[in-house]
C-alpha cells in the first residue's frame, strides 16, 4: 500500500502537532523510551522521514533547516518558567544530528537509485 502525498502530509502534520505538544506539556506522560535525548532523536527521526515522504520535491537541505529550526524553537519555548521544562542546547544538537543522519541516508539512497 502506497500513501498519497496528501496522506503523508496529513500524517506529518499529526505527528508534528504530537511532538510539539509533548515537548511543551508541563508534565508529559511517561513513555517507554528512557532518556530525554533518545526521545528527541526518535521524534526528529520520525519527522524527518515523514517530511521526505510528504515533500519529495523539496531540497533536503531545506527540510533539514526547517526541522532543525523547529527543534531550536521547542528548546526556546521550554525555557518559559511556567512550563516547568528545561531548555537544553544538547537536545537541539541531538535533534539536528539525527536530522542530518537521516537526510544523508536519503541523499545516498537517491544517488544510488538514480545511478541504476
């Protein structure tokens, strides 16, 4: 089963909203993945894969730039004292690292697929 572009975009939007809400809740529910960095990396790995599927014609650098900016903005908003969250630049670094990794893998896959 192949999803259409609008379906990928709808899925990306839903996951994006979920990620932002979970990141900004003062007391988010516990999930089975231990470690804040792993949670960040899983969220941004998922967002990156969905972004590439939803917008295959968009340059990968633009996808990476926008997702990294989203990660940075989440950290800025988490610095609001009323949220009882912690702003950590290393969370943003983890987000950006996994975005770069996924986009590099996609670029390599695309390059090899076009060579065949």
